[in-house]
C-alpha cells in the first residue's frame, strides 16, 4: 500500500496535464466516450448557470445593493466555482478507482471498480462540456479537496470505502441533486441526471462493502480524523461571501453576519452537516458517529 502513495500525489490526482487538441490519445478518448453516448461540447453555454434564488441572495441587502452587472459577476463566479469543484472531484475519481482496482482482492470487486472508473471519466467529460475555462487551483479551489486527496493517498482500503464512497459520494449526490434542481441550463440538468444515476451506484456499493468489511482499530482513528477535517473544510468554505467581496469590496464583520443571517446560512449548514452524519450512520458499525458527535464535529461553528 505504501508503494501506491508515490503515485497518488496531488499532481496526479488533480493536475495531470492535458494533451494538445488533435493528439491521437485525445481522439481515441473522444471516440470511446461517443460509444458510451456522451455528447460533444455544448455551444453557447451561459456564464451564469445558477440564479440568485439558489443562494437566497434576493434576501441579502449586500447583494441587492450591488449594481446589476456586479450581481451578474457574483453569479458568474459562483457558477464557475460550482463547475470547478465538480471537475476536480471527477478527476480525483480516476485515481480513486485505480487505487481500489489494485487493492480489490476479488475479481468482481476489481470489475466493479473498473466500471466506476469509466463512469468518472464520463462524468469529467460531461462537466467539461459546459466549461469554457480551465479551473485554476489558485482561484477555483474548494477546501474540501485537500482532505479528499489525503484520503485517496493515505486511507486504507476500508477507510476509503467508508469516507469516499459512503460519506463523500453520498454527500455529493445530495449536492449534485440540489445543483440539478436549481440549474438554469436544460442540457446541464440532463448531464446531472446521468451522473446522479451512476453516483447512486457508487454510493450503494460503498454501503455494501463497508458493511461487509467494517473497520480495523487503526482505521477508526483515521476515519474520525478525516471526517473531522472534511466537516471543518465544509464549514470554512464561504464561496458566496467571497464572491460578494471580490466583486463589491470588503465587508465588515457586521455586514458578513447580517448577510449570513438573511440567507439562512446556519439552517443550510445544519442541514448539510446532518446529511453527512446520516450518510455515516448508514454504515456505522464502529460507533464512529457517536464519537464524532461527542467531539462536537457536527455542530455549526460561528463565522467571524
Ligand atoms: Fe463521478
Ligand atoms: Fe463516483
């Protein structure tokens, strides 16, 4: 397992370089994806794919005080970040699949992870079809991607199943579903539908495997720490506030809290944290959830 780590660097997980257009390998990939019924790039994709209603921005005086071109710029940034996060997650799924194929000790398990990996390649292309930009980690990074890469690199097989497939893919399904429901662009809604069907299988397989194998005692501590990191990263991400400040200038701490209160931030975050806890409960044979609860991991932290 230790030998595998050297192949699972951040560079390999997130930043493998792309070939120039027209390269033979790219052409082979395009043909392969066509055979799986993956459509080509979308023309005329708008820069704003989710409207203000998704973030209850119409209730925020910080947002409504902006000029309409500034409001548009805020929505453009958030649309870009939503796609960028999905892009990095699907990229990481390639290396996750590779690790799990190698660690599987039964043939059916290997075949299953081969299928999953093919689906992650399809998902990446489906998202890329709507992106007229290449995400830049300096500006388009989400803090959850750091613990994600660490689990893929360092997690035992059992910890990976629980954290990546049960926790993150389960959580990701809810996230993708809500992005799909609020999305303004019908072709992207269709792409989400296809991706969600696959992710449901990835999550379901995670549940079966996690229940079957359980966790060794070292894995329990590892899963506890990683879950704490994920939840911390989720709580620290404030994309909407960041977009508002980048467009309209810095906000005072009073304005920040007023904005968060107006858009019901606490309620939304509580719902997300509960959904993370429920995902883990589905496969929790080791009282991981009660330990996390005792530690206050699922409690909403105050934002400054
Ligand atoms: Fe995926
Ligand atoms: Fe997946």
